[in-house]
């Protein structure tokens, strides 16, 4: 009886792949919405406009990390099982059962070490004899192999590695979850010359977060200081959303013949796009200070 009410493939039909995109658009609109801030200030007279802006920038960053996390959850749960079976139809069952997302596997893959994500480049054979790499199956389900798509696949994997770096270390995402986004509150950080007559580098922490990472195995800590790069966070979310849609929409149409609302997006990733996504906006930074001893 329950099977007639909900089928696992209905997951695709009801999945809102634009959720994070809408959240960012709302946050961006609120960023310069002084009337909204003033209405909040009437309710809570102690709030400051600087804090209002910083809160929205932090929310945008948090949504970016969640969006990338969602993308990698989909990828991990669509990896073939030990028998080579890809659970396209039963994806939601696997996501609720196995909790396959592994930051360690992402970190290893990004650093060129052994990882389950190496499967993305392995060939799979269809019942009709066609052979394509798993990345084709995930992101170009309805497309045939071509030289153009081969190049796009290569750059798509590079883009995924750029995104993977954002969540491979869970300390930042956890800092948002647990409200530990401001362990210390510097206003600026600068490096000067030995004779102290000139400033070599200067970092403005006005719109930045700091978070603490304790390494229990080494008994040491790392302090992170990261500026809230609005432009890059928006770009990361847009492209992560596009890749989510590349996974979801073809399967939505495959399992629901009457689904006509959403068009399949042809995702072509170039080296220029990857370079743009991996480069921080001008003036933004990601600093780390640690008392950990280097291994080796």
C-alpha cells in the first residue's frame, strides 16, 4: 500500500534543485535593504547595522557550504556498489540508509590520494553495450560521448575538486552549525618590514569570520581567518546548483514521462570557468595560524 503512495523515484519529482539559488537571491536583496534593518531595529533597539550586514554575509557563506555539501551527497550516493550497480532509481533509499558522504574521501581525492571518488573516471557498460565514464552517467545521463563533452568532463572534475576543498575540512561548516564563527575578534592584521617603516601586507577583518580547529590526535590547534567573499560564494552556489540540476533533471524526466516543467541544462565547463571559480575576489583572503608541528 505504501509503495503506491510514495515510490523512491518520486524523490526526483519533488526535489527543489533551485533552493540554494533562491536563498542566495533573497539574502542578496536583504543585504542592501535598509528598510528591513530599520524594522528589525524597531523591535530590537540594540542591534547594529554592521552586525546585520555581517549576519547576511555569513548566511550566504553557510548556504554555499550546504549547497556544495548537497551536491557531494548526491554524488557519493550514486557511486556504484560493490556489484557495479548504480542506484539511480533508489537514490533516496541509499541516502537515508548509508550516510555515504565522507569528508576524508573528498580530502583524499582533492589531494590526489586514493579515494572512492576515483570511480568518477572509471568506465561503466550499459546493457546496450555502450561504454561511458561514470561522470558521464551522473552529469550527462542523456548525452552521447563526444570530444566536446570529454573536455567538459575533465574540467567538471577540476571544478568539483575546487568545490570539494570548501567542505573537505568540516571545521568551517561545523563552526556555522554550532555558532562558533567568531572565536576572536581582530579588526585588522598586518605585516611590516624589519625596520618598521612600511607595511608589507594588510588584512581587513571587518567582514570576516574566524573559527577554531583543535586536532586531538596531535594535541594542537589551527585558527582560521576567512573573509566573506560575496562574489565567489555566489559563483560557487550558482555552479553547484547547475551541477545538482544536471544530476536531478534528467532523472526526473526519465522516471516521470509527463514531467515537462523543467528543461535539461547542457553543462559545458571550461578551464576559464574553473579558474574563475578557484580564484578569490580581489582583496579577499583565507589565513591560517597553527601551533602544529609539520610532519616529516
